C-alpha cells in the first residue's frame, strides 16, 4: 500500500502567508470598489434630484422652490425644499447619501425651532444640502423674514450654478452650509442645467478644521478644490457669475441686498 503524505508545518505556514498577502492586497481594492460604487450611486441620486427640481420649476412658472418656510396646510409646520420636490421623487432613499445615510437630521434640526417639520413618509435624514442663494428662505416668524423666490431667468450660468451638494449644516443663528467630500476627498453636486458630477474637496487641517453640526456631530471642513465660481469656499453657496473687471468666476446672491441696496457677493457690481 502507498503511504499518504500530508502537508508539513512549513508548507502550511507558506500557504497561510500567501493567503495573508493576497488578502492584504485585495481587501483595500474591494474597499475602494465599494466606495466607488457608493459614489456612483450618489451621483445617480443627485441626477434624480436635479430632475425633480427642474420639474418643479417647470410647473411653477420658472420659479425655484424655497428652502424653508412656515405653512399652515394641515396644521402649522415647516415646509422645506425636500417637501417641495418629494412628489417628483416619491422615494425618500434618493435623498440619502450612500456614504453617510444619516448625515443630517432634517426633521430633528429644523424641528428645534419649536415648529414640526411637515411630515414626509420615510424621510428624516439627508446627505444633500441646498444652495441657499438658489432656494431662498421664506418666512418663519421670529426667525426668518423671507426673500423673493429665485427664477430661472436670474441664472446667468446654469452649467456652473449649483443646486444641491454633499454636505451638512451648522447650527443657528448662522446655519452655515459645509461641503462634505465623503469619498476620496470627492463630494457630489448637481447644477441648474440638470447635470450631476463629483466635486473635488480640499480637506482643512490644524486648528479650525472641524465644525460642530446642527445635530451635534463633528464634521471635517472641506474647501472647494477645483476651478469654479465656488473655488476656495467651504460650500457651493451663491449664484454663479463673473467679475466685471476681469471676467473671473465669482458668486453672488441677486435677491439678497445690503443696507445700501447693492447686491451681495463679490462680483464687483
């Protein structure tokens, strides 16, 4: 009879070492692939959101929805942009960023004003924050006096003008918007012409590199790290424009004016 020969201890250790090396090589690749898949899904979400906004604009005389205002329909509640576009989406998951599904608590944060947020089935969190210059705030007594709605005719550069982007909000009274580049220092954004894409973020380091969000989380601050009207800002906030003196990109808010009646922003007009 032939004798059976098994693995020696050395051979077994060599096999284990080879498997460990392959795992060390492949696991980061798998992690990157999963992150890329989440980013692709986020871009798809933002594309759907952009189409829902444009459908709203078409239905409401070329006017964009407001970011937030008080309504008494069905009882006093805070009506948000998300409420406005939801009939065109019909799916709350589209408003969640796959890289951080509980990035910002909309109902908890806006509801801290003492007035409940108008209910949406299955909706509480979002990862996408709006450009407050495009989606103007309405009247919330004791908090916001309200601004005029923005119209499509007021958008000079729709390809460069942001609508929503990966982000979170800081607490009152300033309620700052913060870009969140959640995957490989990339965020996502959609624009007035309807397209959606990734946006390069440049992570801040050192003192002042993090911020406490409205819903008491810690978030890293990212500046826009690509050439655009929003370059160097920590958000995609403003109505895209060009400077009168040199034609460089800048941003402005045509509906917001200072005490002298001059439109705010830095476009030099």
